[in-house]
């Protein structure tokens, strides 16, 4: 935030070299240089990324859309699997075998992701169930927020880690789980912790957790599989040559296609996963503020987290989008929007401040 | 051309059933929310004697504050009716606040482990009460909006769905904008 450049229009603090107000897009004529995406240093660059309006869906609509998105995800993955299996099968000579093998693989993967996705994610991150003697405040705060959200009590987990982070999982609110790191517990005030838990509770209530966990497990698995395939391809090619038979030049086209497919599949899956979770973060921030009626608690928690680090045990690319702040990358306003799992933390903080009526009134009226 | 009135009839019945069920669901949600408040109020009533017991040795000079808490609890436990109950509970909240404010002056007291955990329990319970109240009032607003707006008000009046009452906010909550929305 280190802002020392107040917007003349809405009073928001901006970085000293900003060319446009981060919040209301008011240009600061000739006062600075843009530090936003794509603008070369030293030019009066492109406009700041627009603060697009985040539609506030009622929770039941958000939940329905998450159920739809999850179905679509499973369907698209089935198509991708069959396509991949077909190409691989054809490369190695038997289309039917390739298709049926990938179908079986898909069935195993999809049911694992759907039925035990949450416990997989929890165990990847070494989460243990919170004890009422050891963490009475955490359990109290979670209960407060489940009351505010009108939900059943979720299971509460703790991860032993210095980094400050939290995530929620579970197919539906009745099976929800919320996990936080010990670093988060020791360094946040009660009010800030409340903001974080409210954010997670909003994810649970809008069933973002269903989609996010499914995406985590499936995307993780598909990346693993195509890694395997790529290695196998080179392995088989080497063996085929020394054996002197089979394969031949006709298969090279399929082989190339297979490699391209294997490279593109996880990339596409990841892009899908990322473009969706950014909107959800803004939505959960706003919905969480509705539970606590105190957007500043979360704003101050996010500030602390981005200052002190968000590492968690077992962090990996498959689950990064689950967390309240991405444990692998820090997002600044420059981060390329398409490849981010989260919106820039400073923009999230500014939006929350604007909700509380701090330095954002003029903008909200527009 | 028999099918046009048939489709209209089916649509009307479907809307009728859907709206009725929604009203029932909202009314039950209010009851459940009210129950949540009562659970937390009960919990607070149970915690206060423990707190007073632990605290009184340290705070011999603050008998007045302690007596006020005990009296406020007594009034709240015996209060009958939503309005009287709300008033008594708000008075209890105020007396607890002044107790915790006074406790700040007693370092020994703050260092006491069982006081600290009791204070956390009471803070948690206070928050749960106010969040339960917030959820209750939000639910009442949704329900009242539904039974008073066209066209669902038709079904509401036929089946005698009456508007619910809000849980009145204490003095300290008057500034919260949500309370003015009715």
C-alpha cells in the first residue's frame, strides 16, 4: 500500500508513481508514470486495470453456478481425457485400448476427486483437527461466523506453519472444513481472524469449495498424467529405434500431436481454474464483510499476510487457488491478470476499505 | 385448443406451491435463528457466575460493578417476552463491558489463566449473540419483504403468514446502518 499519492477525486492512497487512481480510475495528469501492466517505464502509460464491478450473487445462485461449473469441469475433462486417450492409443496402434484405458482412469480420478477431494487436500497440507483446549479462540470465531452465515458448524483444522494462510474445503456446507496455519493464529488479532474465517465461510456458503477442490485434484492429476505421458513417449521412441521395427515415420505426426496435447491439456485446465477463482475471491471478500459487518478486519489481516508471508506446508501448484492468499506468488497490480489465481492483494484491501467508507466514497457513488 | 388453459393452470399451481414452500422455509429459518440466539443467551447466563466467582477475589474494590453484573444477569434470566428480554440482555451486555473495562486496571487478574479463558469464552458468546441477532434480523427482513410484496403477499394473506418482529438493537448498535433498513 505504501501510498503517498492521494487521489484528488476519491482520496484513495496510491503509489507515488501511479498515473491513474487504483480505485476510481481518475488520471493524475502529468504527475507520475504508470506502473501498471504493460506500460514501459518512463511513459505515461496505459490506464490502470479497471476495477470491474463484481456481481454480488445471492448465495443460492452462486452455489447453483458452482454446481453447474463443477459438472462442466467433469464433462470437459472427460472430453479431454477421451481426446488424449484417443491420440495416445492411435500413436501406439490401438484406438480402442487407449479409449477404454483412459475411461477407466477417468472414472477412478473423477470419483476420487469428488468423494475424497477434501480429505486429500487436507492431508497434502498436513492439517490436523483443531483441539478445543489448544485453540479455543479459533473454534469460537468459527462458531461465531457459522452463526452469522447461518450454516452448520464446519470441521476446523490447523496446519503447523510459520506462514499465514487459510483455506476451506468440502463438497457442501454440511461437510465443510476450514484450515488455518498456526502462524496465522499467533499473529492475527481476534478481529482480523474473524475477517479471515468469514471469508472462508463465504466460500463454503457459495459452494466455491466444491468447484475449487474438484479443480485442485483433477488439475493436479492431469498434470501428473501428462508428465508421465511425455516421459513415456521419449522412452518408447528410444526403444522403438533400437528394436528396429514398428512405429515408423507415419506415427511421428501422431506423436507430435500427442506431445502438443499433453502440453496443452494441463495449461488449459489451469487457465480455467485461475480465471474463475479471481472473481470468487472478490466475492468472498465482500460476502465475508457482510457476515462480520466489518470489512476492515479482513483488510488489516490481508495487509499483515502480504507483509509477513503466506507459506504453507505442502504448497504446490495444484492447490494454490484454495488459499485466502496465494502461498506461491505475491500478486501486485502488475501481475498478468490471466495467469493469476488471486486478484492483487492491494486491490482487495482497497475494495474492502471502500466498503467501510474509507477513502472511497466519491468512487462508490459513480 | 384445450392445452392453453391447461398450461396456464399448471404454471399457476407450480408458482403457488413454490411460493408457499418458500414462505414456510423462511418462517422456519426465523424460528431456527431465534433458537440460536436463545442458546447463546443461555450460555452467557451460565458463564457469568463462574466469572464472578473467579474475579471477586481480585476485585474487592469493585463490588459495585460485580453486583451490577449479577443483578443484570438475574433480570435477564427472569425476563419474559421478546421486548423485555432484549432490554434485559442489552443491560447485561453493558454491565459486562464495564466489568471488562475495569478489569484492565488489575494486571494480576489479566495474568490469571482461568480469567483469560473465561474472558475469551464470554467474548465469543457476546459475539455469537450479536451475530445470531444479526442473522435473525436479516432473516426477518427477507421474510417480511416476501410476505409484503406483490405477488407473494396474496399467498401470505390467504394462509395467514404474519410479519415477524425484529430483535431490537441495544443503544450501542444504533449506528449500524443495517438496523435502519426496515
